[in-house]
C-alpha cells in the first residue's frame, strides 16, 4: 500500500515538472518576437546587429538632419552625443516629433541605415524615455530639464 502511494506521488511530481517545462517553452516561443532590445547609436556603430534583428534605438534627433520626400519617406539622424546613426522611416511621424528632441524607433539596421517600422516621440515637453536618458548619461551628455 505504501509503495503504491509513493509511486503515485512520484508520477504526479513528474507530470507537474513536464507540464512546467512545456508551459515555459510555450511562453518563450510566444514572446520571441515581442522582445526588442534597446541600443544607443554608439552601441549600434560599435557592434552592428544582423540585418534580420529587430531592436529599438533611441537618442536625440540631430538638428538639421530631418528631410522628407513626397512619398512620406523621412530620413533623419539620431545621436547620443558620441555617435550618430541615419534613420529612414516610411509614414507619418508623431505630432511631437522634432529636431533636438528625444525619440525611440523600432526597426532593423540594414546597410548602415536604421530602417524604422515605428517611431515614438516624447509625450510632453519634459519627458524622455528612460532608455534614452540612461544612454545619454552613459555618454556624459544628459542635461536634466530645467536644470534639475
């Protein structure tokens, strides 16, 4: 009788471990496309990602670099104060997007140009994404708004 209970307990534990492993694998598989790593322009220039890798880049839009064509293709440069990366985007930019302000873009780095599929801009006059602030602080060029 005791041997049967012990065997049943071992079976339940084994099934629970297999179920946990399968559920962890399924969660990881489902999230594989939803995880985008953030990189600063310096990180992109120093270690260029593969052309099929989707990631986020952020920094300040370089003054005087914004150009647009009739077919809604926009190019501009983004910098972290140390390095600059050319960004190409097809579509409409957010209303608050402008030169000299922070931005974050999602896309791929192909042939030396970041091909953005999404562009995010600050949502008020003092906001900047945490990743961009951290990258700018790391470069030593971050200036807090209003001197705070």
